[in-house]
């Protein structure tokens, strides 16, 4: 606003600039988030037993190696002991595929799903 104010002026300049900014796609993407403010951060309680809390993520787009040619790994980490488990896969799974895989394989060590 200050930049425009120093180089030009017309009777409804402030209203026009605000309307333009609201209609500008580039401005809207660069503008700060317009939703509700985030709440206060909360401390995540530490688990009391192994495999009570499990973090998981996919490592994908790996180059094929060996006879099995796995191209991705599901990485599971126990929050209590920090023990990782890597499970190799031949393809990228969706969130639903991952959930079904975990649900159907409760024999993974220490799990009681």
C-alpha cells in the first residue's frame, strides 16, 4: 500500500488495491494463511511399553537391486525403544493398502492389533 501511495493516487485507490489483491491468484498464494490460528503445541506423552506407539513412513523410488527388485520400503519405528523395522515392497502402496497390510499382519513382533 505504501508503495502505491508514494507513486500514484486516485479517489478510491485504497479500495481498488484491496479488491485487486483479493482477486489476484499470486497474491493469495503468497499471503499468510487465512484460516484459524493454530492452537498451542502439546507435548506428546511417551509410551510406557514397547510397540504401543509406532511411527511409519515409506521410502520409495529406490533403484531395483538383486533378484527381487524391491523399489520401496515401509519403515516402522517403535517410539519406546527406537527399534526400526524395514519391510521391502515391489510397488508403492496407497494409504489404504498400507493400513490393510498392517491390520492383516499382526504377527509383526510385539504387535497386538
